[in-house]
């Protein structure tokens, strides 16, 4: 019995030791799986700053997460994050040339070693971490080899952010078919592999192009676009970054396609997903902007007739907007304030565009009208002279000190815009170069 008991004791002792070792190993594993650690050996580079950054959301700017000054010709640089991260595509670049970068796919727990021997990112190398060695090879591959290599990496790394990034590249690169049924198939299966709720979408540098590909997969109409909105946002947690990013993108994209008359689409987006701001996804500034656009859509919808309003020149000569637009094919009415910084920055740009418009399309009668939208008449006249607006526009002021037109047009903010046709129909309510040219060229 004592022999059996001894054997049992040995087995139990082995189990306990094994369990303890396994727990310790698991504990160590969980620590190393958090965050990332990137060790870069630099050679022949001094007085430079190496930066680690990523592009977040639909903003094309890079956000620098860490930077280290290289002081010696042979220096080891370590970027380390100990907390759990959401996988993202990061960029490694020298501060002196941020557009010359090497992309890294960082999943939670990534450990990478590499070498930078000169300032050209094409020659930078990764010594460890096979995924990123493959990713660097992909970035440096001949253009003809990229599609096949991309699909190979998608299959090889199914759980990495790299897979999502390259999946997005495949979607973006897909040529749009002329066949309506094929367009519908591409659209309905767009998010079959990666759902809109996937957190890592927010950290893709190509998210902007991906969303553009999605909303243009079908003809731009109110019916189709409302469907796009619901497919992206319906059921999505409004506390997530994806909800905020997608919604802001949709607002901007609807404005981009303003000449398609998407007010119905915007109203759908606002009333269903923005108005209540339940999760405080949008700032007060955002909400003021979004609600102002909604009110404008209600008060002066596109294709409605601009109200009959009378204004005065600085020489007290009265005129109506109707008298002006009736003489021209297109009239751009701009309400502004000479003390508004955005107006100060924007008016020279509009002047240049409108002057070029007259030169480029001489057979089109185009007219620019600016209207003082506050009481600063002295500064207004100084502004007109400084920016030489009297050579380019008809410049007016209100006869009504209370400016009642602001309510009827929802023109409280500066600047406010209205593009009118010869009948006084409102064609646009923004200064959108692309949209204006599309309308003129129809």
C-alpha cells in the first residue's frame, strides 16, 4: 500500500507542479500578449526623430503615438505599449520626411525587430515577426505581383488586422461593373467577410476609400443612399468609434454629392441617427452644424424658389435678388461677415474661382453676389476694398436692421451660400467647386 500511496503522491505532486508551471506560463503569456514592442536598430542616421503613427478614422492626418530622437549613428530605438491595443496599421517614418513611411500591421501582442540603415523607407527591413516581414515584402513588391500576393496574405493571416486591411484593398480595387445585377451582388455582399461593427475598421488608413467604394457601388440616389446609411449604422452601438466615424463620413460624403440633391438622404441620417445624440457621439459644435443643415433643408429645400428679398449697395441703390438671377444663368449668393475668420480665409478662394468661371465659361452668364450678414458696415467696406470684391461681385447689405431674411433662409451662420439658376431655383447651398462645375456643365 505504501508503494501505491507513494506513486499517488508523486502523480499528485507532478500535477500540482505542472499546474503551477502552466499557470505561470499562461500568466507570462497574457502579459506579453498585451500591447506591442518594436525594437529598431538604426545605423548611419543622427539628429533625426523616428515616429510611430497611425491614420485614424476618415481623417487623412497621421496621429503620432510615440517618437524617439536618434542621437547616435548606431542606436537602438524601442517603441513599447504595455496595455491592450486594438489592431491597427501603423506607420514608421522620420519626422523630416513623414510621407516616406513603412507600414506595420500591429496586432495585440506584436513583437517586432527591424533595422533602419538610411533615410529611404524602401530599404528598411524587419528581422523578426513573419507577418510584418511578409507585409514589408508586399509593400515593396512589383505592381503586377500585388493582387496575388495580397490574396495570399489574406489567407495566411486570417485573424490579423493585416487581413482586414488587405480585404479592404481588394474591395477598393474592384472595378465597378456596368451590369446592374452585378452591382447589386457586389453591394449586398460588401460586408459579408468583415462586418461594419469590426473595431479595427476605424484604424485602417484606407477606410475613407473603402466607405467611398461602398456608397458608390450603386447609382447615387436618395433611395440607394438611405439604404447605405441603414446598412452601415442600423444596429451599430452608438458608443463605438465606428458609429461616430461612419456617421461623420456620411455627412461629408452627402455634401460631396450635393449636386445629386440628397437632402432627403441627409434628413434621414439626421433624424434616425444624429438628432438625439444619445451616446454623445457628437460634440456641441457638430450638433449645431448638423441641426443647422437640417433646418436649412426644411426652410429652403433644394429646387425651391429663392424668396424675393431686397438689398442695397453701399451707395444706397436698392435691388432685388430676383432682378439679378433673372439676368444670369447661375448666381452664387454668399452671406458673410468681414469679422468672420472663416470668411476672411474663404472669400479670396471664392473670388478666384468665380473669376476663373467667367473666363472658362464665357457663354455661361455667371454672377457672384455677396451680402453683408452683420452690422459691421465700416469693416465691410474696408473688406470689399482690400479683397477687390467690387471687381468680381455685386456687393449688398440689408435694408432691415433685424435681418429677417436670416430666419427665412436659415442664414445665421457665416458664410452661407445659395447657388441659383435663371428661375431662382436653389441648386446648391454650399460653396462646392465640384458640384458647381457639374451643374454648369450639365
